[in-house]
C-alpha cells in the first residue's frame, strides 16, 4: 500500500508546471502521477516520496489535498504481469476504480498504482 495524494487543480496552462516545480523545490520526488484530460477543475493524483512535505506545498499553493491508500504494485516489466495482477483482483471480486503506471523499456520492474473497491483486501492478495 502507498498513500496517494489528490488535489483539484484548475485546468490552465502552467498549473501542473507550478505544482511540479514547487514540489521539486522541497525535494519531493513524484513516483506516480495521473492527470486526466478534463475541462474546468481536474483531480491530479500523485504518489510521492514525502507525503508530509507535499501536503505542505499544496497548502502553500492554496490547494485542498486529500489522501487515500492505494495499491502500489512493483511488477516484473514483461508481458502478462499486469494481466496476472488484474485477473487476481477480479477473481477475488475486487473492482478496479482506476489505475496508472510507469514502465521503462529495459528496466526490470514497472510500478502500477491501482485504486480498488477494497484497498486492504487488495494489499493482502499481492503480498
């Protein structure tokens, strides 16, 4: 399990740049990021290496921040790994609410963030 932070950000040029730059100033590394294409105000979801520092940055920017536990799965970076994980969740009647991830060619592992209908049960399944 990892902690995901969510902030609602006005969809305008430079908004994401400001968030990322301010996090970098405080040496907060972004491990996972999801930004939907959405007009108006959009939720930006992040997994970072220092949630407390990130929350302070968001507060200084005037952004309300929520946090929730999500599944942070490190999977072998090869065909079928994500399929096995999602099949296991489905077979145990866990709904996938959304997912995002990062795979780098040549790296041995990929990191996938998965929000499920029951985070605690999902965490127990992949231990």
